[in-house]
C-alpha cells in the first residue's frame, strides 16, 4: 500500500532510518519527536516503523499529520483520511482540519468534509453555524442560542458566531443578562465579565464591583454599595441576595423583602424562583409557600425539579403530580419524574395509570428501574438471564485490528489512546459482540472497560460482566471483618473507581475505595496500623482495609442506615445528618432530596449497584426499596448549604 508519508518525500529530503532500534524504541523515539515537533525525525521514525511492520506505525503518521496539518495541501490531508478511515484518530484529524478550514473561511471544503465528521466538538459546531450564516442560512443564528446559554469553557471562534447573532439582534439583551446570571451562579466570574461587556461598556470600577460582590455577597449588601439604577447593579444585588439565601435563608428573605421594590417585574419573578429553590434545597418548610408565588411556567428546569422534591418532602402527592405535568415534555420523560409521577398516581389509587408508567420503566437497569420493579411486585417478570460469550466469540473480537492496537497501546501504558481504539472498534457491535469484548476486557483485568462495554447492551445482557467482583478474597475478608454487606462494599467500590486501583479524584481521594489521604492517616492511627505510609494508599489490600473501616464507621454514625451511610461516605457525616428528616421518611425520598447533585446520584447508583451485586454474588436478595429503608433523623431538617442542582 502506498503510505501517505511517502508524499513528504516531495518536500523533505530523504533521511536514512535509524536502523538497529527495536519497534518499541523507535515508537518511543517517534513520540519524543512529535512532542518536540521535529518533522524530519518523526518522518524518519514513521518510515522505520512501517519497515518493521509495527502495529502502531500508523500513529507516527498520525502525529506527523497533526504537526503539518496547517500547511498541508488538501490532497495530502484527504489521502491521509482515506488511508486511515478505519482508525479512530482519523476523525480527530478531520476535526482539526475542519477548524483550520473554518478559520480560513473555506466554507465549500468545510461543508464537503463535515458530512464525514462523527465526533462532538464545540469549536466545529460554532464554525458550522457561522459557515451556514455566511452561506445565507439565517436560521443558524437562532440555533446558536443553545450554544450561547452554556457556562462551559468555549473556544474563541464561538465569539465570531455570537457577534453575528448580536449584530442581527438574534442575541438579545435578555439573553445576555440571562447568561450573565448563570455564569455568576456557577462562580465563573471571568466568563461573566466577558458576557456582560457585550451589553454595555463596563468601567474598571464596575468590573471590580463584580469581584467584590462575588467574594463577599453579604458584606456588599450590608455596605449598600451596589447601585440599583443600572441593570448590572440590580443583577449583582440579585446575585448577592441569592448567595445569602443559600447560606442563611431567613436573612436572604428578609433582605429581599426590604429591597424587592427596587427591582423590575421580571427580576422579581427570577428572584422568587431562586429563593423558593434555595428553600427547597435546604428542606425548609417555607419552600412550597414561596413556590406558590409563581406559576410553574415561570420556573426553570432546576427550580421546577426542586418544587417536586419539596412536595415529596411534604408527601403532597397531588402537587407532585401537578408539578410534573407542568414540566417541559423532555424533562417529564426523565426517569426521576416518570417514577415519581407513577408514585403520585399510586398514592391516589390510580393503579392502572401508575403501572402504565412502572412497567416500561422497570425494564431499565437503573435506580429508578429497580424502584419501579418494587412497585410492580408480582406483576414484574423474572430477572434477565446472563448471556455468556464463548471462547470463539471472545477470540473473534481479540483478532480484530483495532482491538489488537488497543491491547498494544495498553501494554505501552497509553491508556487514553487504548480506550479510543476500543471505543472505535466496538461502536457498531451487536449485544453479543459487546459482551464478548467485555469478557476480553475482564481477562485483561480492564474492569472499568468491561463495565462500560457491557453497559451498552440493549437486549442481551450479562450482569456478572457489568458488575464484576475482582479481588474477591480481599473484599470478602474485610467486609466480614467489619460486619458489612459484601454486595454493598462492591456497589460502592464500583461507583468510586470502577476497580481502577490507580484512580485519584480531583480532591485527592485515592485507590479502589477512593480514600482521602487525611482519612487514611486517621484510620491508621485509630486502628494501630503503625506501618502505614501514604504511598500505600493505592495498594489493593491496604485501600480496602481502610475503606471498609471507614464505611463501617459511617454506618455506625448513621445508626445502621445504609443510604445515609453511603451519603456520608461521599459528602461527610455532617451533611448526611443535615439531610435527614424530622419525621421518618422513606429512603427513596431521602436520596431524591439530597441537595448535592454528585452525592444524590452517588447514593442512587451505589444502592442500585448493591442490588445487582447481591444477585450476581448470590448473597441475600433484598429489594432496593428495602435496602433504602426508612430514614430516621435526629430532628434537624435543615439541609447543608453545600448544594448544587
């Protein structure tokens, strides 16, 4: 086959290959050449790797293409994309080329190539809309609104699209202020400053005021140094009141009562929605009375979701049903609201309506799917049978070139590239092929990959592959030593790390059970583990020993309530206690009303995992509803202020 690298002989003088190196050594040499952007050396290494018939030789060509893309002729790029169409990196090259074409405003070539682009790339998306506008498609400006209303970091070229939208008055003043408020709510002050300068000329003093209000909202309100005459001043006052209410609800409400008359009608609607949601997040009894000041149509998606949760806390099933019915259609179809709508129907004794929701939902292998099964009881069919792939099926997957490359990349500790090859190879697999690939991953001890691959099946499943139980002897021993349900320990560990022992979170939690270094040191001291050193935290046995001890500790603190203990393991015992109710509450409502999104999803996934592990491990079968139990708190119903959506 004619390799595209030979084209470089037209522009590069021939360099003799560095003969004598092994394929591994040459590949490492090529990586270094790529990182230093040494085109001549990289071209030499690519030729050598092809001469050695090394399976990863195309990666050297890929790196060479990336380095030279901006100066390469269209024919060269197309030759590369054609030759490597069956490689995952081809689409990345295509994406980079599309950005280069967009930057050069070469829209004809851009749109010719766009049809073959499969990845999601925000820069390309912005160029697509910009290009459509430049080619006369005015509808593209309106479609840009979806990109605008985001606080994610965006590439610089998206600003070109927003300029066109603003010039055409598609991007309105209201749109600018809405995104400004969103950026401030999420603490993205730099972005907020950039956004607001589209609306008006902002002085240095006003920019400084944004920082001042963000750093200490309460002090800014008390000093009364935020003006009300300007739109910016009112927006910053709203932000400050919102932040105050998040920490001290009553203070926020009192401040709002004094200042409300200073705001315009739409600003008052916005603030009432924020205050109602803050009250709901804090499990405050005033929440529903605050929501009553607004129509559901005036609430955004987060606000209306928290109205449902506030109604759940009050067991007001009529309001739960009415509020869900007022959600946008796409939000109503989300699993939480399908389940709680079914529960509301059931509470009103509308059993046929409830079961018409529970039955399709029960087929989903999720937290809400399991809860729906529990509601159906005997109506629900038996559990799915595991499909076990044969050795021949596993070997057929292993023999595929992309899988071979994934295996080789993993051997070289190039995990990201290995996973990309794996995802590319399996993207069009049917269920049985997907399970054969998951079995291959298990045999390679790639437990995280086995999980993510087996989770993609639609009709044929294998829950042993989806819920693997590695290190069984260790987990079993420490679970027993601490009097813990082994299925729960596995359910939590799967959620924490997916059994990647080198996993480390953004806050420093490490190992299989994601133990914080300070917590590990405290446990070691408390248990007399004198030989413990911080570098031992990734060792399987040490990590499980520490993690199971801490899980037992949280379970005892939470009076044996597993759902609360799970929340405590993720967010700390103090928070878990704060979220407990004054009166006994079913565990599903406790989990649903956890203010921290990450912890809410964590508790739900761990408890669902536990049910699946109970089945696959053959331990005592307990329904999810039973596992969640009845939550009995200590009388403190005010949730922590550490909340998000």
